[in-house]
C-alpha cells in the first residue's frame, strides 16, 4: 500500500474517483469516466484495483481512517467535555457536507453487499470507540451517572436506521441535515448547548 501512495498515477486515480463519487454517487460514475478525468488508462486502473467496488472500499477505508484520527485528536485535547462535543458535531458536519445525496443513497440505501459489510464493520468500530469514551466521560462525571452505556450503544445504532427512514427524511432538505439533527439531539437532547453547560 505504501508503494501505491508514492505513485502519482495512483494518487490521480483515487483523488479523481473520490471527487466524482462525492459529487455524483458511486453507481453513476463508471471506470471509464474515472480514467478519463484522471488522465490514466484503464490498464493503469486494473493495475491497482480489480473493479470499482475495490476502489470504493479503498476510499471508504481512507475516509474512515482520517475521520477517526480527527475524532481521536479531539478526545485527546485538554479541554472541557462540552467543548469536545461541540468539535465532534463540527467534525460530523464536515463529514456530511462532503457527501452528495447521490453518494449517500448509494452508500446507505442500496449498496453492494461488500460495501454493506465494510460500512457495518467501520460503524461498529467507531461506535465501540465512542462508547468507551462516553464511559470515561461518565466516570469523570462529564455526563449523567445513571446513563447506561448499553442504552447509548442502542441509540447510536438506532440513529443509523433512522437516517434510512423515508418518512423521517421527508421532514428535511437532505440526509445531511437529518444526520446533523440526530447528532445534536444525541449530545444535547432538547436543551440548547448553552443550557447543557448549566445542567
């Protein structure tokens, strides 16, 4: 994988695919379009990836790794827990803003089985890490002492299902808007961030 990173054509390929996927979704973009935009041959594409699914999985792993590293940096800061919450929500906003509705639909609503498996694996890994951090926050009395970690995990899992709810999605302009609403509700409930600080 390190050799790939050093290869300029490889970088052109994955950067172009990333930009096209984020803009138009995964299904609509063809290997031919990616190669044409990246100015590389199909032979070069198949040198690195067996098919578009393999490329998609590589990109998702890169995105996940980058986002988790940013999350860990936030949690490692010597700042108050409410400040960490604020930064996590901002990070989530950045993450959802970069996704077009087409990409969101391809990824979460009608994905390839291999993509489903990868997304589920990443989701579980991130949820477990967040859960551990919330347990620490509870020990430090940053959150309610009577809050069960199992409830937190259940709620986080249920949030993913809520994003797929078409009736709920109709209430929002985009899936991204719903994701941000759910994230804010998870951390603040019905209180404003200012009221949360006073509780």
